[in-house]
C-alpha cells in the first residue's frame, strides 16, 4: 500500500504520456463533439461532466477511501456540496439531526430545509447530544433520514464518535454525513469509520492556497452518488475547470502541508496553555483536551486550528493587531497562518474574546515567537 504522501502526489493523474504535462491542463469546453449515442459518451455537455473535474474527483475519492474505492463529486463551494447532499437525499416529512455548533451558515440552510417540509433537530457535537437527539426522534416515530456531523466542529473544536454514531444510525436506516473540512482526508476518513458520506469545503486545506472556492462529496454507495449528481446537473452547481485544476495541482503537497500545520498548531497550543490570560483553549492534539482520547482513536492528524478565549473583545483585537506572521482573515487551512475574532460575524455562540487561529506552514519557532509577543503586547 502506498503512503499518504505518495497517494496525494499521484491521485487522479492519468497514465504518463510522452511530451504531455503531468497534470493535464484545464478543459474549458462547454460542449464536446458527440457522435452516436449520448448515453454512452463520457462527455457531452459541459454542465454534466468535464475531464478536469473527473480527474479531481478521482483523486478525492482515492484520498477519502484508499482501500475501498469511493466516488466523489466536486462542487463550486463547500456550501454547494452541503446543500446538494442534504436537499437531494432528504424529502418532505423526513427528519434530520444537524450540528448546533457547526458552520454558521447552517441556520439559513435549515430554514430552506424546513420550507421543503423537512423536520430539523439540532444537537451539539460534544458529549451525547447527537445520540440523545437521534433516539428522541426515533422514539417519536420519526423517519430520521440523515444525521449530519461536523467533527472537529468549527469553531469550537469538539469531537464526536463517528464510528459509534454510525453504528446506531445504520441499525435504524439513518444515513450519516460527516463534514470533514477541518480534518482533511489525510487527518480523518469518515467512510472508513462507517459514515455514508464525507463532505468538505475544498476551499480550505484541500486546496491550501486561499485562491479557490470548491467543495466535494465522497460516498461508496452508487445510488446516493447518482442522486447527488443529478441534483448538481439540474441545479447547475458545477465548478469551473480552472478551480478544479488548481485544487488538483495543490493536492500534491497536501500531506506535507497537513503534517506541518498540525506540528505548528500543537506547538502554538502548548505556548498558549502557559498564558494566564488564555482560557477555553481547544486543540484535539493536546493531551489535556477533553476530546483528545476520542480524537486519537479516529484521527490520523489533529488539524491546523487552535481556538481560545482572551478576556474581552478589546483584548482579542489588540492581540490580533499585534500579530506579524498571522493574517487577519476568516478562512482556515491555508499555507499562511490566519486568525480572527469569531464574534465579529455573529452567529457563533462564542465569547467576545474568542479567537480561532489557523496555523500555516511557516517555521514553528517563528509562529510561537509571534504569538507570544502579540500576547505580551495585548496584555501590556
């Protein structure tokens, strides 16, 4: 079996041909020459398929499920992938259990689901909240079609037991989807843990360079994949070939980036733990983190994000302004470190001084020194 680094470099590439580039250039065609029967043609109209997407989809499927081949579908954003998965697989009268502490766009998507007659329940990622919500819905006789997990959660970094929840759900005919954005397929493989679908924003660490909006769904069930594919085709939620090509090109360094980011995140988390003004420190790689044991069982790498709380809004803003190597930006998972005070957006149940810090691939010593200096400046 090849390792993750080799797989990331080679995944989705065609057989090498003399005088051809290692990663084929993006195909921008809206339509293709189409002789004969369209039903057996690999490519016909550009909204249905594109060689550049297919190469990326093959690569993502191989990373998410290297031992038992899955199929992946790419979308123009993570939210497009989430929406397509939820709304194509769940119908009127069905129930779903969604994360109460996940990505902040969920309340808006929940409203759209409820407008379609879907019964939505929410539960926190940590503890037994999701299992309790599931069992309560089953006890009421509801047809729970889908359990949606986001682990580690964003921005709180709570972790839930994918394998345990998947066993419970499968016994009652409930599908399980996992938002795998923060962990990446090299940090966690939900399909191997029993989930039916692994969904992610490729905008973050998968691409890693902050220059692409992208999303994907990976699944081993051909019928589920086809339902989502038809939704993508009918609604036209298709990625641009340039974005797909850039993401595929970026995959070659995924293993190196994920490893360095995880190293940096743990180093910075240890530095933060020594500061008296820091509270609520979370990173699943810290041995003292309340979810560390569970994360160690199901994650191969603990991710690039550290979250913590400073005494108040002004203190957090002084800290962010004093950073020199960390950009003030809302995304995470890129090669450059970023941080923000999450309360500025609203929608997240976090204190005003809550900071989400995403570590890039800079030298760990430099990042630790920058964070320590910024903390000292903010306190002084």
